[in-house]
C-alpha cells in the first residue's frame, strides 16, 4: 500500500474473499473470463492485427533502428522550391512581363496575366496575388537570387493559403 492508500483493516488483502459475503472477484477468477485477479492472464505473445503493421507482419531487418538510425524515414526532408501554386518561375515570368501585368490565381493555378486579360470574362473570378510593379518594389534588385524568389514565393503561397484560395 502507498502512503495515500489506507491499508485494509486487519492487514487483509483487498481482493480476499470475506467470509459470509459473496466473492466480488468470482467472475474475474472464472475460466470463461480471465481478468486481472484470475492468474489466468495471457502471457505476452506475437499478435497479428490485420491491416496494421503488427508484429505478425514482421519488423524490418535493415534501415532505421536496425542500423542505429532511429530517425531514418521519419525526419523531414528539405523541400526545394515553393510548396503551393506560386513558384519562383512565376515570379521570374512576372518580372519579365510587359507592364501592367499581374500574377493571378484561377482554379488553384497561378498565372501571369496582363491587366487587360485579368478584366476579361475568361478570367472572371481570378484572385490577383501581386502586380509586376509591387513585385519589383519587393525584390528591389534587377537580378534577384533564387533564394530571394523562393522566399517570396513561400510568402505569397502562405498569403494565398490564409485567404482560403
């Protein structure tokens, strides 16, 4: 017993049968339903659970912990380029496009359009992400690096995601 659990009176075990009263653990001690007090609990063994990676389906004998690399296959792999509709190539295209041009999102795809195209019925409902003029101000250089464009593409993708587009 711990210091917080009072000991049973007379030093008796909690699961001991009390003379004259029904055994409250009789069902658990029965053969049809072994429980925690029965002594008939099953021992550890290999269990197969269909549709899962259970012990019955086997453990890999190579890679991961077998080769002292516990995080193999679990660590995050670096992503190159933008993850979303806007890519650095879209930004390069917008920088080289005639003024006024915009980067717009239509049906989940980013496209560089002229301002006139954006106003046409064909692109009705398109979301304007950034204009060529605004992009030029944000980049602030004539020859942006790949890293600059990757960072800006990631920022624009985050903005698009927050807008729910």
